[in-house]
C-alpha cells in the first residue's frame, strides 16, 4: 500500500543518506514529505517557503525504486498541498530526468541549463 505523509528529518535519515543533499536537508528548514510503500519510505520531496512562493526541492528516489511513478505521485501531492495553502507561485530547479514530469503538470520552463535540467515555474495555480 502507498501512503504519502509529512515526515521529520529523522524519519527519512536512512533513505537520504546516499543523496547528494543529505547534509543540506538535515540542516535546513523544509517541510518534508515521503512516499511509503508497505511502511517503508521509498521517495522523498521537500518544500521550502520563501514569502508568497514555494520551492519544490530535494526530490529523491533511490535507484531501486525509480521508474515506478513515485516521483510524480510525490510531486503532485506537494503541489496540491501548496494549492490548499493558497500559494500562487511554485519554482522547481529540476534535473533533466524530471523536467518532463513538471511540464506535463503545467509548469513552464523559465531557464534551461546546459546539463539538460531547467528552472520551471507554476504560476496562478
């Protein structure tokens, strides 16, 4: 069974230990969400609030759980949480592998990076 819920840093410490952002997430001020499969965290995503906008950040799914739609489920969940709070602008700096997910959900590219990633924005959501 898949469940998404807001979590603490301690809840996802083991899951993120191999991620490049592990130390940043432990020291930052983020709302963290995890997707659990049979009570095991398999994907994580964070939200950082900056005034009246929010940034989706630190999306991570370990290799053994990739290509199963977990990133998209967690992405949509976080976007819906922000809509409920009345956030009107969401920014995401995303890797090449996830740009398509954001574009299919209505984001627009505002800056393309050399490595294939992009800064995408949702406005007036």
